[in-house]
């Protein structure tokens, strides 16, 4: 048996085989490693999800996401300027209204928190950052589900589509560059496209949260967005974690309905899905590194168990390596600064 290792095979003269692949040759200096890196993460690939809450004067820290806050409208404007300065690609906005109701009225109210924030950011920043509006009802409904519910407590698909179309128009009107539906209702992309096309917003693209799993990794987000379901869970509309083919079906369906770009969510536990989707489509694919992924690294780092910055950059590299073009991450601004060092 030939042992292949450093210094050549046993009994094999050094250099006897000119084709002997030596992986280590290209790893010997930082400059060589940098030159031959197959995957790069650039600040422009990163999108920062942000939360803006109605009725607060100061930002409110989120306990389960150290370093992330619920913004006041003013602190959001400041954070958005810093994000632009850091060179990231965009923001994904989530609003937390003071008043919630059964249909999530504040999602499409012109003076609703998210629409006011979009207006301010668009007038502050123009087209400097891509302003994406998360389109869902769970932050706006008193029951915390992503759509309207029947008296029996079932999330009602088709009436929800009418709400989504109205919200999309309101968000586009407020200045969103991209509408990003995350509710996982069937037919949501078609309904939103039809809504936008019936108004002046035919040029506003849709980034579909196409393959969004019912994930335990959303836990901290529900503290951040105050959108935890008051009964039941989301497993009748979000995808079941064991399924991969279904992700490709969801993506194909969303593209057929008019999605301009698609997303896989969460990211790290679903890199196989990111890779499959990226191989299957010819549109931009983003991956959402969700709150629980963030919290895991922060918690381990706080305990001194891992090297925080190294772990952050490694996760982002892995998500890009799997095939995602864009990465939504709560570390977007910090990572952009690390990458520009
Ligand atoms: C709302 C929504 C959720 C996330 C993004 N949009 C929560 C959920 O579906 O329960 C999760 C983001 C995160 O965990 O960082 N539909």
C-alpha cells in the first residue's frame, strides 16, 4: 500500500511523481492563501436586518441577541448611515407597531411605523443602500400569525394574499426598493406582483423567501420582532426541516409567479438547500443567517469558547461557498468593517 503523506509516498523517491498533488504548497503564506481563495465575502454581499419600533425614544437592546436592538426611528436613521458608510449592500426592515389587530392593519397604514421608517430612510439615503421591506403580518397581528386566521384558528391562505398585496403597495409607496414576502402563503408572489403591477410599481422587484423552514433557530427573532404566535406554531405554512425537494418546488413556484430573486432561510443548518437552489436557478440566491445562528455564536463567544470574529467570518464564507450570492446577517456592518481592514 502506498501511503500518501508529507514528504512523498513510502519507498517513492522525492519528486519522482511530478503530478503528486501537494495541497500544502498553496497554503504556505497568507498571500498565497488570499490569492487562491475560491470564495470571497464582500461588504456589498451583506444585508443587515433591522427592527424599528413605534413609540420608543431610545433603542431597546434585545437580550437574546447581544449587540442587536429595536431601533427608534431616529436611531435607525443613524444606523442606516453607518451601514451605508460600511459599504454593505442593503437593509431588510421589520416594523413593530404599538397597536396590533387581527388583520395587521399597521403593516399597510401609510403612517404605520415601517412605512414611516422606509420614507425617512429613502429620503435620507436615496438609492445608496437597497432598502428591502420584509412583508409579513406576524409583527402586526395580535395573534402573531403570518396571515389572517379563521374563527377556528387556521391561517387562511387566500384572504391573506389580499392583505399582502395591499402591504406591498404601501411599502413600495413608502420607498422600499425591494419587497420581500416571508409569510410562506401559497400564491403570495403572484398576488404581490399583481398588486404592484396594478399601480406605478411595476419596476419594484420581489425577493421571495422561497424556502423558509419552520425553524427552532427563529427563537430570538420573536423577542426582537414581538411576533411569536399566541397559539399553535408556523408548521402548517413554513417548510418541514426534513424536506429538500420541496424547497426546489417552492423556489420554482415562486419564480413562475414572478419572483426576481429567492432566499433560503435559515442559512447554516440548510447549506445543502442553499447549494441545491443555487445550482437550480439563474436568479440571485440569498441566504438568511437567522437570529438563532447569531445567538449561538454570540453565546459561545461570551463564554470564551470560540474566537468570535473568526467564527463570524467563517460562517459567512461557508454560506457564500454553498452558493448564496447575498447573505442577510445581523453582523453585516461589523463583518463589513472586518473585511475592509
Ligand atoms: C416573519 C419572519 C421571521 C423571521 C424573519 N421573518 C420569524 C418567523 O417566521 O417566525 C426570522 C428571522 C430570524 O430569526 O432572524 N415571518
